C-alpha cells in the first residue's frame, strides 16, 4: 500500500515516506520474529506501545498518528528515516541514531530535543511542540527546517549554511540572524517578536512571510529585486544595507 506523509503542503518528504507498506495484523503482532525487517509503517493504528527491540535492521519507520508516550530506538542504530508525528511523546532519545537523515516529530509534547548525535540530519520537522530551545550546531547538513508553533525565544542558524527552507513562525523570536544562510529560498517567520529583519545575505529568497511582527525595518540586498512573494504587515522601512564607513 502506498502511503504519503502529509507535511504542510510541502512535497519534499513524499519521496522519502512513499512506496511503503502497512503490515497485516498478524505481521504486526509478530514484529519480534522478523529481525530482518528494514521498513515499517504502523501509522494510524491507535498504538499505545511499540516494541522495536528485535528489529535492529530497521532503517525506515513511520509510526505517526498513534497514542505513543514512549519510543525506544536505542537498538535501532541503522535508522535513517523516522516519522513519529502526532503522538503524545514528551521525550525523544536519538543518541543511538547517528544515521538519521529525516526526522518528523511534529505534533507531540516535546519540551526539548537533543540532536547533537545526529550530524547527518537533512530534514527536521518538529513543529507544534513545546520547545523552548533548539540547538542545531551539530546539524550542518540540514536543508529543511520546520520548527514553527513552538516557544522558541532564539534560533541560531549560523552552522546551517545549506538551509533552503525555514519555517520558524509562531514562536517568540526577538532576533533572527540569517547571514550564514545564502541558499535560503523560503522563509516563514511570521507571528514572532521581531523588530528587525536582515535579508541582505539571502539572494535566493523567493517567498517571505514576516507578518505579525513589530518590524521597524527590513534590510534587503536590492530594493528593486524583492522576493517574488513578500508578505509583511505594518509600515517597516525597507532599505538596502548602509555602506561601511572607512
């Protein structure tokens, strides 16, 4: 059975979480007997418990939209793609999962998320949680970041030079430094507490939504070459960078 994971109308995960299969009830009840299992889709099953301790070969897991309060992945060291969205997780330990490239843990109850062991991470979707801090300094390969609808007061993206998409809207950000993110093409930072937004180092931006911020100024590289879709509210001063005084 083909199954696609919906991701805020973005299609970049379709190829990753497509072409999977759902196990029959018999197969699912006998997971411990299938030690060679590499791909498992057990989403939408009203699960409250999932034992993967025998499935050490697992590389791909979709257990989204269940009622899990715990997910032990300590023996699943080959895991590269994980979708555990829409559960009741308050903690997610990924220290053993150093091969992880895709993580979709949105719509849980996470207050923290330690990604220091996940240097290969390329896609991170952790929106609609209760995160107050998100350290991405170890995730230098990151291309896609969705951390919207959390309680973040700061977001350091200086190590994430490959970022293409950033959704950090509906947090409590007072500053957003994008000077290291020249590849950025899509930015949603609306509904924060930003008073200044400097986009002068982001020439590839095609979509920006910075509405519902108390913005005083927006700095762009060229006022005659604004992003194709540029949404803001109020009356911020849109200007180019001031030349450096020798």
